[in-house]
C-alpha cells in the first residue's frame, strides 16, 4: 500500500468522523491537521474512535490487520497521533514492517 493510498484511507475515515461532528468541530482533510496534543482537534475518546476506524478501514481495504495504539506508539518521543501526516507515516512504517 502506497503512502498516497494510506492518506486516502485516512481521509475517508476523517470524512466518516466529520459526519458525526458539528461544523465547527470537523477535522480538516490536510496532512498538517493537528489531531491530538496541544492545539489538537480531538480529545482522548475522539482519538480512540479515529484509531479504531482507521484500523477497521485498513482491514477492509487492504486485508491487513495492524494495531496503531500499542506500547511502541505510546513510547515514541514524538507521538504518531499528533498530526495527520505523522499518523500516515506511522501507518506506512507499520505496513512496511508487515511486508518484510
């Protein structure tokens, strides 16, 4: 799966999540969108919902099962959940490891 395909899958999940959010709380479909942490758009429950939705989307579209929120992700100095770009890069890294 290419980075562009991962990005599209994440953006599709953002579309699904945005349908449930009021207009002023919706997440911009941009790699620079801050998801979590200082200036983040999501609270902890919103982040969990996003992670689960992305894991399900990857399972559906790619028939690959990965866990995004694990000890490895939580122990990183820079959170992979900080921005859309960091999340896409983290997913790409995990998928590349699955292939190897």
